[in-house]
C-alpha cells in the first residue's frame, strides 16, 4: 500500500491535496502543544487528522480549501472537502493520492 502522507520532521506531516493541488504541511500536536496543531493517528497510508484543515488567504488568490481527513464523513485515507472550498472537489469525498504523486499529464502538478 502506498503512503498518502509523509512525516517530514518529528513534528510535521505533509500531503498533496487533490482539491487545491497544493502541499499541506501540518504541525502534529506535541508536548507541550504548539498552536496551530493537529492530531494524527500515525498512519501513513490511512491517515486520520483532526480537526479540519483550512487553507486560505489573500496570498493564495482568495481561494479556500477546507477539509477533513479520515473523519467527519471521510474514512481513514480519504479527504472530505467542505462546501466552502472554492475548488472543483468542494462537497466531495475522495481517496488521498499516493505521496509523492504519480508523474503524468493527469496527476497533480508541482
């Protein structure tokens, strides 16, 4: 089974989002906690990440990517995009792609 996320340091994970086509890097809760941070089940191929992931900002052309990974309507290893996302996958639940993404004309662009 292919990994969907990778651990890039002892306190961060990264995955390529199939909705906004950008990399999302998240700080995983540590002791003591640092904000913002997320809970992660430790699985690379069937991740569960909480709470929701919200990526937006004026430096990102006023786009929004809001999702749940492996919870709140998504199974472990799936990503559920909320309706406030401004990309084509808003309102859909899809499997997280393998990391790193496959290189061909239909897959995610770097």
